[in-house]
C-alpha cells in the first residue's frame, strides 16, 4: 500500500481505528505533532474525495471533528466510499490563529502524500482558506514544480466557491482563495451547499 511505503521510508507512524462506524487511517510523526494523511472509509473500494485543507485539527483514525464530519457528508453526496484529507501544513492545531507563515515551509514528505492522494482520488475539494492560500503561494515560490501536480489533476478540482479577498492588507496580491468549509464568520454557510468545479479563470488566480 502506497501510504505504508511513504510512511515507512520516513519513519512515520500509521494508526488504524474506527469512529462512529467509519474506519480510519491516520499517519503522524512519532510525536503526533504533525499529521500527513487521514482517511475515513465507510465502504470498500469505490470513489474517493480528497479534501485539501490548511492544517489538521483533532481528527484522527479514531476521532473526528465538525469539519471532517461535513466533508464526509460531501463525499457521500458525490457517491464516494471514502474521504481523504491532506493539508498545506501538516502541523496539528485546532486554532488557525496559531498557524504562522513559517509553518508553511515546503515539505517534500507532505507533498509526497498530497500528490499521491490527489492522483488516486476522483474529486479534490480545495478548502484551505486565506491563510492556506498564502501558504500555497509561498510554497509555489519555494518549489514551482508543485504547480504541475495541480495542472495534472485540474479536472478533479472543486471548491464551494472561489472568492477574492477584500482584506486591504492583501490588496496588492489580488488574492483569490478557496474558502474553508466552515468559515469562522459563518460556520454554517456551506453546510448544504454543493461543491463546484474550479474553472480556468479561478484556477489561474489560485495558482498564479
């Protein structure tokens, strides 16, 4: 199994468990400060939706959180049998205010999980928010080759919507981003909203 190969090669820990009838796999560093990969599976084989988020919260092989619960519902509505979650930063922290720019340094191992997960998915939902978007842009500068990963999987990319930031401090960036499934200003905003394909203009704005 590919996740085992990457985990073993990088001395990461693989945990398996169950939460509310859904099987889980999570890959952590030995100190459980970083989570590189999460899977929630409710049926064998079948289609997979991957959510590409900013950073992990408490969800694990044997636990969940409101965001992951919402993403599981999205995956089920798309007819999928599993949800995978990868992140711009692998640092575990449920408070996004604690995530700094330095936490978004390019990490080759994290991107091994990201690229392999995206390749094996039928849908990839971007939901990393403003701070995650800034992290992606920084990583594109550090490692321009990751743009090719998004180019290759372009037809799979979805979001609730793509927004332009109206924050004055980002005006010079002309910043577009894929919002988090549970925005802090209105956590129920996308509860029943469908996800939509990311079209050419929005794609170019996200990965310029």
